[in-house]
């Protein structure tokens, strides 16, 4: 599933170039010209990463970053600050505002893509196309393929996303509501018991390989993925 990148940039030519590059790299690009329109997109659904220009009309990118970091819902969303300011003190201000990375204009598309990929791997593993391996279980987001102890496993899209999340967040217990937020998506309203149905389907698909044992029920708390 392609990562969604929100591009907040008020210069039309730069915004279009960033959006074109993002789509060529395989991401879904959403565009905003100021903090207000950016928040409209964010309130509808959280992006996987935000490219945020420092100088925006009205509220600045730095102010927007501070606001996002102060909100529990958006505090973990990766932010790359784009700016023409290259002084060390400006970089410090940008990073202290809550930005995860800082890139100075002009920059090469190749460098920007590398930084985006690095942040997504670190902060949003579900948005990465890297193959994930745990013991005899292998999941490839790019080809939507799962192999368990040498045998291909057929999974529906929700079970695939659920397994991807588990494999990239092993050994921690997640409640049903947390799994809904992380796997089904922010602002998606379904019954918590829906999680149980998809967990059951996932276990059934993995059962022939014995990998179903990795998905553990933690009574009263939720579910955990563990190879032990």
C-alpha cells in the first residue's frame, strides 16, 4: 500500500515538482498551499509523512510543526522541513519545532527521496516496500507476497496489512482499538470486534505452516506477535 505524503508548499512550481517526484517514487501525493489547508487534509486522514515548507502564508511551517507535535493524534507523524535557510541556528529552530529532518533548498530529488525512505522505514514501517522476515515468515509489500516456511500464503488485503503491522511491531501488545487505528487507518470507524474476525482469518491462513502460533492472544489486553 503506497505511503501518502502531504506536500505543504505555497510556490506552485515547487509544489508540482515535489508532487510529480513523489508519484514517480511510488507515493500518493496530496497538496496544500498553507497551514489551514494542510490541517483540513490532516483532519480528514493522517498522511504517512509531511513535506513542510518553512515559509508559508499566514502560519509558518515551523508553527504548524509545533502544533502537530503538541497534538496526540499527530505527534508521531514524520515531518521533513523544506527551507532556503541554511544557517545552523535555523536548522536548530526547525528541528526543535518537531521536524524529524531538515533539507535546504535547492536539493536534489534523489537526496529527498533517500530521506523520505529513511524516515518511513524508521517511523512508518507499513509504508515501506522493504521485505520483512521473522523466522520462517517472509512478507514482501512490493509484490504483496507472503511466504511461510517455503510455502506461499494467500491473504486478503486487510490480513496482509495486519500481518505487516505485526511483523514490524513484534513483541508488543496492541489493543483492538490500537490495531484499528494502525491497520484500518485513522478516522475509519468500524467495530472493535472486526479485529477478531481478521485475526482468525490470518491465523487460519498461517496454520498449515505453523506460523499461526506467532499471533498470540493476551487476555484482557489484545494481541501480540512473537516468534518465541
